[in-house]
C-alpha cells in the first residue's frame, strides 16, 4: 500500500535535508523521499543511513531518489527513479522483493511505459512550474491530469507532483489522481502535513503514529 502523501526532502545543505526529514516525521508524514542531487555515493550512503535511522524511529517509510543500490544497502522501503535513471526492470532485479519502485512520468507515454515495467507507483507532473526542477517539461495542470487518468484506467497509484499547495488538493483529487508528492509547501510549514493527510483521507489522519522517548 503506497501512502497518499509523499514528502520530498528539501534543504540548502545535506544537514538541512535531514533536519527537514525529522520535522516531517514529527509532523506525521507517512513517507519521505530523500532527494539529494550532485553528491557522491559515499556521502549519499552516509546521509541515507542517517535518514533511515530517523524514519525508522517514527515508523515512517523512506524512499531514496535515483540510487537503487543505496536503497538496497540501507534497506530503505523503496527507490524513486527519474526518467534518466536506471530502468525499473533492472532495478527490480537488485532490490529486495518487499522494496517498491516509483517512477517519474511527464505524459501518457511515460505512464504506459512505467505500468508495463511494473512500477509500484507513478509520480506524474509537473502540475505547475517549480524551482527545484531544471529543464522542465510541459506543465500538465488539471486538464493534463484528467486527460491522462481517463485514458490510463490503471490500478497503479498515480501521484501528482510539482508545486502543489493545499488549495490545489480538492481539484487534483477530482481528476482521479491517487495521492500527492509535496516539497516546497510542506518545507515552508510542516504543520500542513496534517491538513494534507486530512484532505487526502490518508490513513495517518485517523491513525497518527507518535513515538516519545
């Protein structure tokens, strides 16, 4: 079961990414994605292990962006593969059977390819322009989401991504999107996690997991 709300880590430094993951977990996030770019595998491994320690404490799921080898090594819950990353079919051979794979899609053809490669969820976007992505493809918006979901008719969870705010949630869900991946809006205010969960009817809204030492 893929959680309906994904927090994608943000920060001006690796340390800030970890601090924000901690805040997200404290605020009730069910799943976080560690997304660090332009960093060596050695450094990413160390940071991923630290992120794993944080998320394990809160029973929050952890996905590693791009690097399936590190996802396997630290026993993360899964990996998220961008369009220029390893093919999901290849990554699957190296991962544990219980680890899940997400993939990035920008159009109908991308979605169909990921479904064929048996991705566990598809991150479809961008909903609108964001600062965290370079060389952005065409913005999809509500019309783009509706058109793609109507044709796909799949049980694979489709997660909306790209500059999504609380004000967008109701309209996006009406297109048939299953869940949301959010970075900026949550990083600006981690209290929005609870509101996102409530609007998504995520299980964490009814069953918050809090661990106190």
